């Protein structure tokens, strides 16, 4: 399970995407991340920024707020569990998984988005001191 914060900029997602390149005879330069909400079936498409990549771990940059809309940002305003599919592609602007730029599916899994909303109010407590005075 992967975890991200909703409505938060500059987050990282760690996946093992390089293993998927063994499935295809051709190479790819970018990734397309498709997210689907399990409850509402809402679909979101994003091209994450590749921060670092080696044979074991790929670090992707993603923003879940739309204050600075780019291909690497989506708007997720509430928490919940989402399915994801990562496609390898040779385009840095394509958001269509059926495009000819898409080489194929690399990985699928789940992402849990946590909400930063507090659903309770912290009470103000006054605790008297426990000091005993001996006369």
C-alpha cells in the first residue's frame, strides 16, 4: 500500500517500475499514472515527474493540489483508497492510456490518500496543581 496526503504539493511516490521494462522489447521515457477512486469510480490522469530511478526503486514526484496546475499535479481534496495503474509511454504530455505513445502497463496497486482535516476539537483542560504544602 502506498500513502499520499490529499491537497498537498510536492509529494513522492516510491514504486518498483524498472522491473516492468523487462516485459517490453521497446523502451519508454515517461510514465502515465491513472488513479481510480474505489468509492466513486472517479478517474484522474497524471504524468508524474521522475525524481530518481534505478533497477529497484523509482521515485516519482506528484502534487495532489491544483494551485499550480501542471501535468504532474492532480486535485484530490478528500481521503480514501484509490486504485492505480502505471503505464510506460514516450510522451511527456499524453494523458490517454489508449494512445499510440503508451508502450504498456507497468504496475498496478493501491494508494491511500489521507485527509488533513481534523474531525474533532481539542478541548481546553484546566488541571489544578497537585502540590501538597506541609505546615
